[in-house]
């Protein structure tokens, strides 16, 4: 994306503070144990709106969105506060950054390579320290030379997960629609440490999940599209197999299974005779299991856990078996109290304890833990980013930025009635060159941006008003 950086021109860069100050009784935000495990890195999301949807000019839109952004921040004090330590935020109304830029190219050159729509150097990056100008939330309004516009945010994962970021964007969109009289009847609820409190001996001093450094980061991502009809065909292939146990597989189960299988096979092909075993770890949202006494319409925080498949050898990578194992692991997850027995937190605490006590250093622990390849999958298919309407209709595309995390898989709904799936996968270059030619995978998936997928929509992105 570095070649794109020359196309950016900054119009303005401001610090936007909440419209109303934070009450003195809400000045301290306490992190849950899972929040403490999470690193303070940005979580980037972007929404694209073509010119024919926009009824106002760039200046009017900019003023409207800046003002409504300020009102929305009033309901989300932790994202405009200052990180005091790994356990607390001081909600001091320090504010959020608000960029406005011109992008000197049509939207269709960016819409399937969306990193340009984020503030330069911020997407997925660690949040800078406050004394270096770092903010826990950043927004950018990008104007394209065809008249289209994008709204992007970088929200600190320390404060909340993708559902949390959606709650913020939904509140911002609602207030924008009703501005200047917009008020939220049911504000989002920050769970803080009510579900997963700190350990008895005190909070963690340092996070566990952190952004990889430049030497470790493998930024070679590709995106693939699976249509509704191809997903149906994939499900039928799995169900019709004589060895299949699951007769009603979900879309997430079958798509994650085939992506993981083909990535693991590609990894085995470059292992040079070394152990080719692998495992998939899937992130699961816990909001449906929140106790009724706490449950709100929108709950904010890292309200997650993870479950994993068994460790597979190459010959075990069969789609019916993978889907059955995913279903079994999900069922086991549903039988536990995942706030008291959060497997993901337990594994991270074990890792942190070994490092902090000096039992093993970080490098040796990673080497011992890397006897098999681990692929991580996170689905945000049930989060309706595509429905975010600021007053000029739904976005023609919602997306995330390229991730620096290796062996990472993201699944996201597409715009066509939310029935297709877009896959974001990050592998090293040698592995990706094998993965993207896998015949079984390409039977169901098409590369995004490299062919005519969504060509009809790309024409809409640059429609000029007459």
C-alpha cells in the first residue's frame, strides 16, 4: 500500500472531545481480566459510500460527522480517556483524533484494498503512548476524487472487541441521522470487570496478546469471496460424504474448515520434511451467555473466549472430520461457565506466568509452543457492519485493514443480502503462493480484487452525478 500513500492529501487533523464532560462518578474504567490480556493495538474498520448516495457536499458532511462524532463520544468515555496502566483507564475526556483526507484516485481502486482508507501507519498498530499523541480511538473521513467517501475508525482492542466497535459506530450513525437532536435511548453498557474480575493477587502488569514487531510481522494478505451458491455446494459436499456426522453444518463451520484445511496443506508443503501437524483456534463471542442481571442491548468490552480443534496430521485434514470437530468443540464450550472458566484467558495466563516468573523466556516458550502450526480464525459474520446507515443509506462495502498477525483468518459477510462470505487470510508469501492455487479451495472461492467479483458494484463506486 506504500504506492498509495502518495495519493493522500491531509485536509485537517483535529482532536475531538466529548460533547458533554464525563461525570465525576464515571472517571475510572476498570479492565476485565481478558481486557488486561489484550494488547493496546488498534482494530480498524471502514465503510464505503459512493457519490450517488451522498446528498451533501464534502464540507457539509465533514462538519456533520465531526459534530455527531463528538456527541457519540459522550456515551463512550473509555475510548476518549487515557490509559493509566494495564488495569484502568482514566476517563479524562482527552479526546479522539479526527482526520479528514483527500484520496486522489477513484474509490474502486481502494475498495478491495482498503488500507488507504485508514490513518497512515495506524491500522492494527500499537496505540502510541499518550505523551506521544496516542489516542484510544481515531476516525478518518476520506474523500475520493470520484465523489465517494469512506468513514473509518481505529479503536483500541484494549477497550473492546469487534462487537464493541460496532456498538460505537451504530451509536455514531444513529446520532448523525438525528443530528442536531440525536440522543440515545439505550446507551451501550461497558461491562468493565463485572464478568471477569482481576486475579486475587492483583491485575496483570503487562498484556499477553500484542501486535508482532516488524521482524515477526508477515504482511501478505489475500481476500477471497465465497458466494451463497458455492457455500451451499460446499455444505452439500460435506453432508453427502459417507463419513459425515454433522448433517446441518453452518456457514462459518464449513468456510473456516476449508480455509484452514487448504492453508495447513500449503504449510505442510513448505515444511521441508519437518512436522506438518497443525491446529485451528476459533474465537467465540460470549454475549448470549451474559447473566440477565448484566445483559444490555449493547455490551462493550472484550467478551470473548476461544476453542480449538484437535492437532491434526496431514492425513487427518478431511472436511467432514474438521466440521464435526468444530461442532464438538463448540458444544463443549457451551457446557461451561466461560466467564469463570475462560479457556482462552487460562492459556494466556499460563503463558504470562511462565514468562514473568522466569521459568522460560519468551523465545524458548514460543519455540516449545510451535511444535505444530496454529491457525486462528475469527468470524464477524454476525455483526451487521453492512447495515450502518448515517443518513444516506447502507455502505456499499464494509471491511477491515490488512492484519499483521500470521496464520490469521477473518470471515465477514458480503453486501449481497449478507449471504456471501469474504475471507481475509494472512500467510507468509511462499505458503500463500501455494494456498491461492489450491484447486479444492478455488472450486468454491474467488480472489477478491484480482478478477471480476463485484464488478457491477465497482461501477457504482464511481458514478458521477449529472
